[in-house]
């Protein structure tokens, strides 16, 4: 299953931020919870409509987005 099955981007929901389909929970919110030390179990208990597959899709979306990101270094100013 790909993240596209679980994540939607709709300009009418949270100004187009990617969210878990059928919710207003942004991918960035779920990733931030994990980054702040929340376990998947804590997320699932706190947000009963969210599934393991949803959390995994958030991480897959974040990983793909970072893979496609391009970084351009500029010379340091002295």
C-alpha cells in the first residue's frame, strides 16, 4: 500500500496540508508527535480513528518528500 491510499491533499482541508484521509490530522502533526517521543501506541490511543497504516503512511510521505527535496548550497559570506 502506498501513502496515496491514506494521505490526501485538499485545498479545503487545513489549507492544503497533507492529512490522514477522512481526518483533519496533518502528516506533519503525526511526524512531530513521533519526533517528540510519542509512541505509535500513544498516538493510536489518543486518536482512535488513526490506524497503524495511517502512521506508516505519514512516515512514507515524509520520507518521499525528503528524498525529492533539493538543497543548493551557497558560498558563505565573509
